[in-house]
C-alpha cells in the first residue's frame, strides 16, 4: 500500500496557517484539515487517521474516507505531499 | 461514552494576493431553514426536490406596497399583471384579487386570463404577433389592444370594418430615453415621427378608438431618470392629441422593466446597492407626467405592467446536492438537482444562493452545476461555499420571474410548484410532470410500434 | 473619539486611506484613535507602525450588504466607533445604503447622495456640466460601431475612448477606434464614451462640500511627475482662480456633500480648462492639503459630527508632495495573524 509523505519543513500553526518555507506560498486550513496534516506530519497512516476521526467526530467511515482522499488530492495538487 | 465533535469536511485553501481576506465574499453565514415559517425540510419531504415555492404573502405585500407608493404620488393608478413573467393560475389570481388587470402578449395568455374570470375590458393585449382570431376576439370583448406595427393597424381596421365593431386601441411607442439598448423593434418610433403618423391614422379612422399610449423602455432598467423621460414624452403626446384633435386619452401605460433584487452577471456591485427603489421609479414617472401640465379632468390614468419587481422575490427554488467534485484546475464543483432548464435566469443573473443547514465557516470558491448531461448546465461559475454534503439543501432566492414560464422539459421534467398561503398552509399549484404528461401530446405511427397492441 | 478609515491599499495605484489617516492624526484638536478597515491581508497600511491602533479585515461590499453590515457592527461592538470614512469609489454605494443602520448603531458618516454619485458618472457628467456652463471635452456616447462614423463630423483624431467605469484608449484613426471600442465593450459594456482628446497639462483640485452648496475648502495642485499608470507621483500647490471657481460652482450646483477630487486639463492650444472627471472622495494626494493649511479630512469629520466648520479662505502656495516607495519590514507571524483572525494590532 502506498504511503503519503508530507514534504519537508511543513508545519501548520495553531490557527491553521501553513507557510511553505521552500516556496513562500501560504495556505489556510480549517480545524479538521489542520488535524489531518498534523497527523500526516507525525507519520500516521491513512487507516489510523480514519479511525481517529470516526472515534472522535460525528462522521461515518465512507464520508471521512472520501473527504480524506479529496484533501490528499488537493495537497498533491499543491505539491505538499508525495506518494511513494 | 465520550462526546463526539461536530464534523466539518477538511479543507485547505491557497492564499493568492488580492484575495487574502477570510471575510472576502462569504455571504452565507447563517442557514435559511424556512420560507414564511414553513420548514424547507418539510417542504422537500412533502413535495420532493427540486421544488419551486411561491409566497402568497410576499406577492400581496409587493403589490400593495407598489400600489400605495404610486397612489400617494398620482391620483389614478392601475396595475396590469404581466402574464409572461409568471402565468401560473394561482399567481395571476393573487394579482387579480389585489386589483390588477391582465397584460398578455399571446392568444393563449389572453384565453388564460379570460378563464380566470378577468373581464375583457381589463385585459391589455400587447405584443408583435397577435393572430387575426385573437384580435377579433379581443375587439369583441372590448379589450385594450396595443398596436405594435402598421400591418397590425391595417388588419385591426379591416376587422373592425367587416365586423362593425369600434376597437379600443393604443399604440406602443419606442424612444431614446438614454438607456441601452433602445428597444426600437417594438412599436412605433417617437423621435422620427412614426408614432405621430400612427396616431393620426387611428384618430381619423371611424372604426378605431384611441384610448391610450404605451411604452416599454426595456428590461431590468436601472435608471429611474429613463422613466421620467419616457413618461414626459408620452404625456407630451397625450397633450398634443388633446390640443390638435380634442381627444382625451384614458391612460398612459408605462410598461414594466423595473429591476429586481437579482444581480446581473457582469455587474460588479450587487443589485441591492444599485437598483432604484419603487419610490424612485414612482417619483420619476409621476414627475415626468406632471411636467406636462394637464387640467385635472384631462389627467390620464397611469397604467403599470410591472412584472419582475413584484414577483421575483416571492419565488424560491429549493434544490438538493447530488455530489461534490474536484475539477482538474483544482476548483471545487457542486452538482445540484436543479438545472438551467428550470432556472433559465442563470444565464443572466448571479443568483442569490443560501445554505439550508449549518455548514462549516471555511469557504471555498465553487462552481455549481445542474443535473443535465450538458455542458451549458451551469447555475454559477463562482460562489463561495462552505463544505456541503450529498443531500444537503440549497435555496435559490428571487426566482419568481420568468423561470416558471421560460422553463422547459429537457432531460429532466418540470418539478412541483407550491404556494405558501397567507395562513401558512401549503398548496400544490402545479403538479410535477411525468412521462404520461409528456406522452399525451405524442403520436406514434403504427408501423413504428415495437410492441404490438 | 474613534474613527475607522478604509482604503489602506497604499500601492502603486493607491487608495486614499493612509493619507486621510495621517491628515486626521495631524489635526491639533483630534483626540482619539484610528481603526483601519482593510480588504486584503497585504494592504500596506496594515503594516505601518503607529498609523492605526488596530486594523480589521472587512468583506468586499460586493459580497452582499447584510454580511458587510454584520461585520462592521461586529467591529463596532469591540471598538465603539464614532465615525467611518470610506475612501474608495466602489464601496460608496454600499455605505450610502447602510448609513441609516450605522447611524442607528451610533456611527456617523459624511457621504454624498446616490443622486450626486450619479451626476458625476462618466456618461452623465457631460450633460450636467454643459447645463452649468462648465467646459468639458466634447463627447459622444457610442453603443455600436456605426456611432464611431460620426467622430469625424464632431471632432478630429486623435480621440479618447473611455469605458463607463475604467480604462481609456487614445486612438488616431477609425480602425484604431474600432479596436478600442471592441475591447471596452467586452470589459465594461455600454455606453462607451468617445471624447475629444485635449493635449495639455493636468491640474487637480481636492475639495470638500458641506452638502448645502458651500465649499469648505479647495486646494489646486499641478502634477509634476506622472507614472505610466497616470498617477501623480509628485505635485505642487498652485493658485488658480479659474479652477477654484469651477470647483466652487460644481459644489454649489450639485450641493456636493463629502470630499471630492476634480481632474482638469489645460488645453495647450487655447489655454482653456476642461473638466475631465470627478472622483466622489478624497484623492490619494490629500495629505498635501493639511500641509498647505487646509485639513479637509479633519473638517469632514467635524462636519459629520455636526460641529460648526468655517470655510478655509486660503492655502500655502508652493507646497510639494513627492511620493515615496519605502519598504516596510514585518514578519510572517504578523501576516498570519491578520490573514487567519482578520484582526491586527501592531
């Protein structure tokens, strides 16, 4: 199974602000978006993240999986993750 | 068990210079959960989605308000409901109960008004393409026929002669009032003297009785001043007719064309900031008439064919989200179950779209597409929306004008239309179409039948 | 006293917020604070030390009045504002529409009326001025290409084609006029204004009308340096009675209420002045006015607060402004603060 790797030096502040050191681009994330990026940062797998969400949020597995994939697709679109 | 947190779809938004403002353009802070106190959820449960909803209360308020504003400024005012704007029986009837005449532009609209019980003399028959039978019928009923061109003038004259009727007519006049485009394809031109020529011919014709003058300067006219000029010109003609022929006209018809709350595509500022109020239009029109001094007994009745401005905000479209998509450009798209076939006004308005349930505060630039399998089916190219899920409802406001007449059955059928009555009761006023309705008009030649009967 | 000011976009085509704030802060009898209202996290005015006591992002007026008003009232709840000075053309309609509600909440404004904004719109100014005997370049309003044929009967090339809101092209012949016509049509719609091209020097007047027809003050400036965007990058106060006379006449006949800028050109050929445009707010060079002796932004605040204001009788001639590009240094943290919370206190 492929693993999702955030690129180097990527940190999300408490306010959901993301400053990319290498390119100077800035992004804003909502609370759940920040949470997912932080978990990816600490090398959590997709399964772990989905589990965390279904346990802590009012959300079903299908929805969080679909939304997770969409967020990852966007992170990819902005070149913030690499998939190996 | 520990309490779970409310979930919001995770999002990431890149900041671009010029658009770095979290308060930028979200107008969707609070969800709209009801219309006139009836919950949107219950409306959908009862009548499906998409669903057109019309507020009886709002129509009556709009009509009463407009009448009061004009009446406060001018002694003789008559409204005529513009059928083409929305000719559902229930809608027309509310206007007629409020005292409005009918303004129709085709034979079937004419018949519809008669069926609803509108008296012949309370129907204004406009438009460039009236049939011979339609004209004769209208003449017999003493309706006001507004002549659009010379061929029609000759035809009416001939019909009146042959049938020994004196037809009550007015002419439609087009003019330059400083707005663009000039609607010079309708009626007789003011500046080049064509309208005066038509007036002359009518007055000298014993079978025709000139009762009024009519103009309709445009649609979605944002300049009140243009109406002042139009009213002044019509009133001037009216006075000239009195002076030269000693004929007093019964009325001046200033047509319609007032702008509504909707913002046009390509207009930078929202309509609410630019559109004149009914008071401003009324001031302009009545000042225009008063600028030509009439003796009080010669003062003509002022007729208004206001359509859009009286019905647009009384109509709502409830629609449901089918899915969310991510386009290859990175932009988000939402597909809803209402397409341009029922929301024609999407081609010219940036519609006001409201959320109907609590959603996140984080918004994203989104395109909204309809359900049709056609690329043109785009409700809006760009709106800031928070994350919404399949099944969530959106409410499109200000859709009462033109949609329920210009809609078509195409790929999907036309949905239910309900009216929320003043007492809060919900009445179905037009049933959703189905296959039987569609097939009712079709005939299949025998040799083409696949199933033997 | 707390005054909120918009238009902190002190960029190469600058908004007048920063100079309006500087003017007010220079007034000897001003005691209070300035709150900045901004539309973009990168507005330079947000990052100037000691300019405002706090700044807030507000939504674009184009996002809807209800939302716009809601945000302003939320800021008012924190700051207890006494006065707001909008400084940008595009927000004036919105502020005019909501001024009653702001007043109800205790916030005063001093704005032109809707009708006054209309008079000065590009397609109407010509008529208004002709009636008042104010010279303006000859105009044709064009709505289709065939209107362009009448150019040669009315005036000689080159002519200027202007969009109804923004943008203008100087064209030398019919073919160029058609190209410009099509460009403007796409972007700004109709009508397109075809105007006589007048060669000469540019002169501007900043003024303030009290709404009864009286001019509270007016300062004439000649541009000394003009950028390629047509913005004055330096200028000097001069005394020109003709220009002051025309400005007073416009303020008198329109009963102008609020600040304004009149743009003139002096024909090199005949020496006559032509009124080109009127902007319904103070210009970005308004800080020259208080330094020449007429603190017009502060006078506007006093008018708005119903205080008695006497007209200025003169101003210092030969006062110059030289605009300056000056880099402000800040930190990503500051930018993060304004862009995520919408508030910033330096």
